[in-house]
C-alpha cells in the first residue's frame, strides 16, 4: 500500500458565493461555471477571468456547452439562459420556479430541463417552448436521455419518469422519497437514489431490476464506470461502488455527508467531494489515492479537462484547479505530452510492481508536487527536472515488458 498520493493546487478563483455548479469545459479550454453570487463565469485555463454574466439569483445549475458553443444555464431567478461564447445573452426563458436542473440536449433538437415549479420543459434552440410536462413536485436533477430517445428524470413527488420526445409520459416508477438525480448504464439501465435511502436500478421499460438500501438520503447523481460499476454517495458519509447486479464492491467512509456526484477521471480514478471539505480521489478498488481540502463542503461534481487538470468548486466560494501528475506536466509542453504518458506507464507497470519501485513512487507522490511548484516558478529548476526525466524514461521503459500482470477484482472490498 503506497498511502495517499498528492494533488497540488494550480490556481483557485474566488467568487462571492458557494460554487455548487459543476464546471463545463469549452472547446477552447474555457472553464464555465456558476456561483451562488448569481454570476456565470468563464475562465481561461490559467484561471484568469474572461467574462461573467449576472443573473438575478444564485446559480446552482451546471452549465451545458453545445457543439455550436452555445452555453445554457439555469438560475434561481426562474430562467434558463442561452449565452454566446463571449458571454452575451442570446435569449432567456422564464419558468415559475428556480431552475437548478442542468439542461440536456435531446437528439430531436430539444433543450430539456426541470424547474422548481414541478415541470419538465422542452425548448427549441431559439428558446421557444415545445412542451412542458407537470409533475407533483419540484425537479432539481438533470434529465438524461436514453438511446431509445426517452427522456428520464426524477421529481420530488417521489417518482422517476420516462417521457417521449413529444412530452408524453411513457411510464413512472414510484419510490419512497424525492428523486433528485439519475444516470444511464451502457445496457440502458436507469440508476437513481431516493430520499428514503434506497438506490434503484430499472430497465428501460421502467421495471425494477434491483435495489440497494443505505438507510440514508441519497441525492448524489450516480456515475457509471467503463466496467459497469456504479458509484454514488449517501448522507451516511459514504461513497459506494456497486456491481451492475447491485452487489456492494466497496464502501469508502468520509467524515461528513456526501451530496456531491462522483466523477470518473482518467486511469479509472473516482473523484467525489464531501461535506467534510475534501475532494477525494479513489482507485477503482476503493482505496484513497489522495484528498484535497478546501475548508468548506464540496458538493460540486469535479470535471477533468483533456490535459488531466481537475476543476471543482467548494462552498468556500472558490473554483479550484488541481493536478495529480503535476510534476511531468509542469516541465513538458503540450507538444511533449507523450513523455507524461510514458511516465504514467512506468509508474503503473514498473514502479508499482516491486517493493523498491513502490518506495520510489512514494517519494515521488510526497515530494513531486513541491518540485512541480518550484519548476513552474523557476526556469532553471524546470529545465533540470526535464533533462532528468528525459534521461530516466529511456532507461526504465524497457522494464515494462517484464512487469507482472495486474490482479483482477475477485471479491468485494469494503473500506
């Protein structure tokens, strides 16, 4: 066991309110997110402000950036906003309640989102209402769309709904409490938690496949891994991993409620925040890789950019940019990123397979972030580290051929 690895702060951007809105990454690397101070922000990858747009209330909804670079985002002022890439308003649509649901774009050219007035709305790209579907409770979670064209969403009335592109309900499934968020597996299964403390798996026809009881409120949107494992958090301070058949693989304990949705990062890493103020990075076997403290609850879903940088918000009012493999990225330019991948392969296939290599890796994770910070500040340090790594990579790469095969997950592991 190596012990916790390290994450280093690249930058943080202060706002005037809690950052619950999960950031969206634009095609040009813009980081777009909302704050409880009522503004939608766009930052450059280096953390500098590009623009901000003011609404009349808190933004808890996560923005959606479409292929034409239009930005959609809801606000507690009851509107869904459509903005141009430069932050200018294209149009806004009024509902009768706060819009905390993140919009989803349906293949039928519909922008679908829920409102605190209890309705699911479908708009065309020009902001005109196509239809709305009323439920018996507020809708805070983001709808999701299936390959069959169905739109799935939950409501505080305790039901999970499936609607067609015409806005007609196809089926509803009743739980014992409010349904806030859901996800779809590769096989079309719909996963959701409920306020009564049960996690459900349904087939596309709305029939129960299985359920898993935590006994505590579940408002964390699930995440589904490449192997079909389902991850979610519960207010019993735990992050769970379940098999596609509903068996518990493992359970990781934090120090406070878990409302944040887990997120999948490269290398099968699971990122999830907790009200204890930390963002946790877990391995696929449920072991702690590292944690990053903010000092306030983390209820925002983390987002990983193409270069591996992790963005997430905290109730302390900041958006954070952190990096795990920061040492390699701090010295190699984008044109040399193959060296970063070489180092990752050497770490996984060479260092972590022997006791001596594990000690070297442990040293790297302890001191690497500090060296990276120095290298970003001092050109001489950066060039020295770059030359050292370029010298080591050709020496260690041949050893990958002799690396033993990794162990598969054969049994449940509970932390």
